[in-house]
C-alpha cells in the first residue's frame, strides 16, 4: 500500500503564519533595501531553509525517526553542552553558535529532539507509570535539556519544557503533577503582593469552610496537614525569593508588578510595549505606520517584542485574528497527531504542539505585561532562524508519521 499524502492544510496554515511574520518583520524594519545585514533578508534565507526541511523530513520513514530518537537526542545534548562553554555571551546567555553568516541555537532543535525521544520512551511495550525506574527515565529525559539550558544561563528557554506535560498527560500522567506546582507558584507570587500572614489566614478560612461545607467532617487529618504545609510554604517563599533568585530575575518580577518604579531602566521594555499595544486601538495604525517600533522605542523589536508591531499596526482585531489562526494551527497539529495511528507520532505531535503553544502563551503574556520578560520568541512571528527551522523540522517529522497511517491501520 502506498503512503498517504501529507496534510496540506497544516502546511498552508504554517505558511500563512510565516507570511504574516515576514510581512510584520518587513514593516518593523521600515521596508529595508536588500542587505544581508538586515534581519528581514536573513529571515528570508532561514525561511527557505525551513521550507526545504519541512519538505524533506516527511520523506524519511517515521520508524526511522523513532529508531534515531535517542541518538539524535544525545547529539543535541552534546551540542548544547559545547555551546554552554564555547559560545560567546549574548544578553547574558551562552546559547548561540556562529556558523559562517548564520547564528545557530541548538536549544531550539533540542526541544524537537526531546519530544521525539520522550515519545519513543513512552511507547516502550513495558512502560508503566507505577514503575519507579520509568518515572525516573521520564524525569531524566526532560531534566537533562533543562539543566543544560540553565547552564547556558537561558532561564526562559528552560521554562518552555513545561510544555512536555501535554504528551505526558495524554499518556496517563495525573493532572496533579502540574496542578500542585502551579498552585505553589501562584501562592509564592501572591506573597510579593501581600504579607504571607494574611494569605495564611485566608487559606485557614478557606480550609475550614471546605471542611465544614464540602467534606463534612471527613479527612480532618488531611485538611490539617495540607493547611500546615501551605502555611510553611508561604513563610518559606519570601526567603527563597531573596536567597535563590538572581538579582536580575528579581528585578524582572518587580518590574512586572510595577514598571513605573524604573521607567527609563528596567521598566522601559514593559512600558513601551504597553504603549505600542494601546496605540493600536481596535483597528490599528495601518500597515507600515507603527511608530513605536520604527522609531526604536521598543528594544528587541524584531525578536521578543515582534508582537508589539503586529498589535500597533493591526489593532486588537488583527491580534485576535492572528491568535485565532495560531490556535487553528495548534489544533491541526493535535488532530494530525491523533490520526497517525502511531503512539510515537501521537506523543510527538502533542509535544510539538505543547512547545509552540507555550511560546505563544509566554510571549504574548510577556508583551502585555502579564508575565516577566524572559526572552521567549513567538515562533513564526519573531525573528529567529533556529526556532523557525526547528518548528518546520518538527512539522516534517509529524507528517512522516501521518503519511504512514494507512500502512499501520491495515498492517
């Protein structure tokens, strides 16, 4: 039986997002003349490479990708380790290697490789969440690239590995694994706004109400232990904030809470991004007429803050339309993953969708002042060859599993 055709809808959606990103970059750079020194023309070259990668990857059998998963994962980890020691420092991180005229970021490709290796590991015939060695294996596969990313001093990229909860949850991991850390993180953040004693009192009242109204005198011991743990965590959070986080990390959080405290310094990016988004209004200033980006009020206007240019020129209607298009693209990734008839293809598709989704969430929240500025680009909109090519590679790998679905269905 012949291979099926790839999902052309996915390619069209990715192409539309890419075209919007290029058009946005062309406007941000003020319609530049052809020059390799300009980010727009370098991005055109990266786009050509991404198209080639997305076209060639599906020609390789999905089973081949599965067999190569651990080898490629090891090569990716080695590249990240080398980068941490030999790369020159850019914006405080050692994450980029210069190869001729191109700057290459191994961490972007490592996300794809980690999703692939994790999918292969979960697909083992004897995998069992109840087995301690299997849980350690999952933690190790995810923990190694996180540790290497932190070694490169790139905290923002390390955060994106939380996206791998999506395939793990699809494969039976309890939602409490992510729910409890989110709860503890939220409580720790609240201690920056109010004294921990006030929060402890609120938890006590909520705990007593839930005990009396919902559980009705059941699980008293668990209630008391849970409240005691949360009290201890609240008291400990302020200490950890001062002792564990680096000064620049604390500064980012403090700027998130109050950008006006240093409007010409640490708060500059957040304030200028807010001005650009507000200036766009409902329908935007018009294509090519966004002044905040063109007059260089926004640092990193073509990378981390490219979303500002889109919001300023196309307004809230344009932003909502773009986000809806991105959402349809992510849904299509999940849809194709479910149709692959392959556990590896299924889990890899969920992992890829998770990484792209978390980039979307963090970047847009960061630009709108809802998340600390951590240097996370928005794939397909922000300038960045490695992220675009890595995403194209991931799409191509998923297509290779999708093209073989009939062979597996009728085998």
